[in-house]
């Protein structure tokens, strides 16, 4: 007869801190958001060049997603001013000036700062322990202590 196994640690944590695992809302990220982030990084790192046409079919094949999330990403990036779309001509990477790039990074900094503030408010002790460990690990690589 097999020995009885103890319940997993996750179940034990939920019993010791009722409702703790359900306190924070789960992040809602669409596939279009994920594709937009990948394209944004490619644009800002100059992997995708200013003026370069963006073909839905090519991007969907490279990222292994359907064309719908790619279209959603184009809409997101158009709102951010990184992509321009024209009827019957498709999308292309906009040509940014230095002032435009400064504005993009300024907006991104504000968004990331807000994300950190929300994480601080909603974080649990185990989450903080994990984040602290990761910060210590990458700190020297980033020029920190």
C-alpha cells in the first residue's frame, strides 16, 4: 500500500494565510500586448529601422502568432507614435527625432515607475524576498552594489 503524501507547500501557505493568494489581481496581458512589447523593443533598439515596412505575415511567422495579435500590436504602437498605418499600404516604423525618442523614454519611465509602485502596494513577503534576491544578483551587473 503506498504511503500517504503530504499536501503541497502551496496548499499549506494558503491555509496559514487565508485569502493571501487571492488578494492581488492577476495581471491581464493579451497576446497583442506581448507582440507590441516585442516590436517596441525591436524599434527602440534599432533592430527595426525607421521607415521600415512592417508586414503582418512576416511578423506573425517570426513570433509564431496569428495575424490578429500583430494587428492589435500595430494599433497599440500607432497610439504610442512608434508605428504609422495607412489604408491599403500597411504599417511602418515611424522616423523618430531625438526629441521624440526622449519623450518615448520619458513616458516609459513613468509607466515603469507606476508598475513598481503598484507592485510595492500589492506585493507579499515571499514576493519581496524573491525580488530582493534577484536585485542582489543583478545589482553588480547593473553598476549597483
